[in-house]
C-alpha cells in the first residue's frame, strides 16, 4: 500500500517519561505504516532542555511560527525534586508557558466523547470546550517572601521616569506577596481567537471573570471582549445563529453544570487550567482531553491536556506492564495531521486523521480500552495494556 504523502513538515516536539514511550509507539503502530511522515523534530525531554539551556524550547516555538502546525508530547515542568532527580542546572520554566508566550495563542481544550462512558453530570449531552488564555497572570508572576514587618507597594515607573505607587499592605509580620500582570495586546489576541474559533465551530461563546472583585484587572478583560464583540463580531455571530455573553465566573460555573453543554467557555489562564481538568474528569478521563493552541496569526500547536504519567513510567522502567490511556496523545497527532492536510490541500491526509480517530473511538466503544476506563464503561469491557490498546486500534485502522 502506498503511503499518504505530505508537502510541509509538522513541527514535532518530543517529551518526557511515559508519554514519550507512547509517542514513539503511536508513530510506529498508527502513523508511519500509512503516512510518509515529514516532521522537523525537537527533543523537549527535560535532559535535552537542560543541555541546551532551554533554547530547544524557543527553537521549537519559532519553528511553529514558520511552519504553522506543531504536535507536542507532554513535558515535565521541573520543581526542586526534579532538579535533584535529573541533576539540572536550574529549575527551568514550563515549556508550555514559553511556547504559548511566543505564539501568543489561546488554548482550546475539548473532551473526546465515546458511547459507554457517560459524563458525571447527567444533563451534559454535548462536549464543552474550554478556551484558556495562555499568557500572564500567575504563570508569569513575581513572588516575594516577606521576612518581617514593612510596607509592600506596587510601583510603576513610566518611560519619563515618573513613579506611581500604591500600597498593597502594611505587614505586621512575615508573609508572602505576588505580582501579576497582563497586556492589552495579549488579551485582545485572546478575544480574537475565541470569537474566531466560536464562528468556526458554530458554538456559543461564554466568557467569565471576577470583575466585581477585581475592578481593574479582570474588568479590563471584560471591556476588551465587549468592545471587540460589539464592533467586529456581533453581526457575524447573529448571522451564524450563535451567542456571546459575559457573566461572573461563579455564575458561569452554576450555568455550566445546569446546561446540556455544547458551548465554548473562555477563561483566564489559571481559571482555564483548573476548569479544563474539571471538565475532562467529569466527562470521563483527563486522558481523553484534547488541546490545541491557536495563535491569532494562524499557527496551531496540538497536544494532550495531561502530564507525563510519571507513576506508569517508573513501573515501565522496572519492566512491569502498564495500562496508560493514549487517546489524547493520539488525537494530538490526528489534529495536527488534519490541520496540515487542510492547509496544504491534502484531502487524503485529512481523511486519514478522521479514520484514526474513528478507529480509536470504535475500539473503546467495542469494549477494548485501557484500565482507567473499565470502571466507567457501561457494558462489557476488557482492560488492555498500553501497547495492547494501540495494537487494537491498529487492527481497526488496518
């Protein structure tokens, strides 16, 4: 059988631990037998990031700007324990944070739905997409441990050297403080990406912050979204028969639970991080959550919305069998291949991505799945090993 040809390479970002093992298995079993795969490869494994002083992460993001489509494996963001474990030079920043800052994108996360795995929320009939702002806030913060009594201030010095100061707190003893920021440019890019994605997907767009408490910071997000909607997107939304509305995040949480799903829920960086995990778990499994970073300039970076599955990796190193759910990583590859096919006008490549996704879903719905889904599945289920699950999908695909 002749393989499907590609024109432009994908940017391939390899990762860490168990997901790195699955990454190679997915390529070997599900992609390379059918596609003449072209990628520009970057090793974002923690050791190589350390060896290159994290330059490889920057290079991979710049390559995504060049080629337009990337697929990324899960990576470790090191803490103090990881620095010691891997003998790192320093506690490197999140590679996702670095890539997101360079691409200036918005992360859209959506669960993979399969018959037999019902959401915990019984009235959810459709998937819920979480649109997460991918810059600033706590992920670009500055922190300080206060040792004793003193005055904490925000100080801004403008380009003419004029200082403006506001008191945060007169500390009576030790404590902690944190400085957050965002930019109008990044918030505007976030809003554009959300409105365009909603129009592309023909889904309602909800946006929520806590502007009643954060009357300057969060209110700026609300105002930028409102201005863009009224002046640039309102007519297109009305013509498409979809709705945009803003509400407080606590009200939005209640509305989401009462809804049947089907909307895009736009959230600030940390809120989106937390709520996407809640949505994924409520629909069945964090390993079934897809994620794509969409930049306002039209670049796309696909990845799984979960971590490196460290516990399974240590078992794998001991030669023990694992049963690691690879669905989100498979869908990262299919998303990237489909988008590459769309941009390069390669219908066969798009069709292959569709068939691989269908084979994956059909395998689960047929009762073959990794063990994390067995207890959730409504019907007869067979728990397979990590490799056995991929083999079952490969058989369906063939």
